[in-house]
C-alpha cells in the first residue's frame, strides 16, 4: 500500500510516523509547500519509506495528481483547504481523509457520497482527536446503552507545565484553534439541535492528576455528531478542557474584535484582526520541546436492560519522550493514519462517511491500543 499526506507539520509527520510502521505499507509521500517544513519532517521521520514532494494545498488538482494511484490521500492542512482536496481526490479516484475543523466544510464533503460510491472510493472527514477519536468513543458509549439520554464529551490538549497568563501550549494549527474558540457548533438539548458558541457555558471539570480545570463549548467539536444522533439522544455536547481562567481571556479578546476577519485600518495599512491574532498565537503559544498531555472524558447516562445506567470512557496520554512527539501529534495524526488504512483495506466501504458511524469502533479501539493509548471503560448501575 502507498499513501500520501499533504501537510508536513506536526500532525502530518505524526500521521506519516504511524503509517510507515503499519504492515504492508510500502511508501508514504509527504508533501508540503515549504522547503523548511519538509526538511524538518525528514529529520524527524528518518525513514526510507517516506518520499518528499513540494506541493501547495491551495492547488488541489496538483496535489491529487501526485496522489493518483495511491491508496489514500490524507489532508493535514488547515480546514479551509479540505473541500477542494476532497473533490480533487474524488476526481482522481483516491480515498480521502482529513482532520476536520469546520462543520460547514465537512457537510459539503459528505454531500459527495453518491459520487464517491460511484467512483469506488471513500471520504472520511473529521479524523483527528476531536472531532475524530472523541466522536468514535462517544458513539461507542451511546451504543453501550439501550437508550442514551445524556452524553457529555470532554477533551483537551494541555501543557504539562502551564505558563501564565493563558496557561496554554499550541500543538496544532492556530487557524483551527481560533475557529474552535469563536465559531459555532451544534449540540442536542431536549432532543433538539441547538447552536452553541465556542468558549460558552464554561463549567468546572475535575481532571485526575490535574485537579479542577474548566471546560467550554468547542465550536465544531461534535461536527456532525449532534445531527447523527438527533432523535436518539436527548442531550449531547462537547466541551474542551483548559486550565482555569483561559477562556475568560479568549472571550475578552473576542468581544474586543481580535478575531474579526474583516480588515481594519491601522495607519496606512489594512489588517485582518484574526490574521494578526493567528500570527501572535503562533508566536506566543508555539514552544517546541515543551511537553503536553491530552485528556478525554466521555460520560453517557441512560437505560440498560430496563435499569438506569452510566458508562464512562477515560483516556490520558502524555508527550512521547522516546520519539520527541507531542501527545496532540499522537492523538490527532495516529487516528488519521488508522482510518486511512481502514479505507485502503476495505474496512470502511466506498462513500462519504460521518466519522461517528462510518468508522468501526471495535477495530479502531484495537488499533489505538496497539499504539499505547490506554482507553478505559467503566459501567455503573445508577
């Protein structure tokens, strides 16, 4: 099997790292528009199975032409490139996986279902941490019960050594992060779809080993999951976890317009506040070499065998010292590599699939266990 990844940043190289260790993988082509990024990825991966190419994600036809004849194209670039790349992959009859980041974009990708089936290829958006792994775990929790009334998904990437004032460490795209903070997403309340704003309805959450943290809505964190389980679950939401006080700063910045996309005049120049914020986020939060951790808590309450019951899934993952790899790289890049392989070997059939119902959870859980992820499940009668 031969794969291609567009995007040689942290998640892209983590995806490649995992792919070259899978049985039957002959070659991975890792492409990026930046020579320095490719050189850095080459130093990190050190694998004869990886080839490198210069390619610009804003030119999807050229990217997909490079991917033609390969099993799966994986997008590890910002969300706004994904629809064009998915269409180009379809045109070249190559399976396609991405990391999500925008539900409206994902819905347009899913609309390619009929064409994907006709072409005999699969498209699975939202294959990172959340949406992605958290959706698969959440769906498994729902299926563990005869009726799920309330499902709470909490997850977050955090620095092991937080630094004031925001106590955060950037471990993925700053553009995706800002979209999580200021965009909107869907949840279920009373069985009805409701729109929620990023960083809203902040609550305290107890994280083993860290103590009391805070959690607020992640815009697009559920992606399509609320739509998928409408009519089956009464309450469903996803909130991301941060150290206390982080979201108050983000919400203040948002209220002042720091994340607005419309340019403002500064002297003789016109500047997009969000574009400037992205640059400053990268400057302030990007601290290579610092260690992170990722936590996932999924709780589902409902009925099993006629009795009130609860099922809880927990996972905690830390920076990989042996390979100098962040936990966010592992928990985002590895799921994408696993699902790309599932498409290649037919475990996921042709068509465009919502992650939470399209990815077989038992097989996925076996694969993440092989990679050292310790996902625990606890069932209780209430």
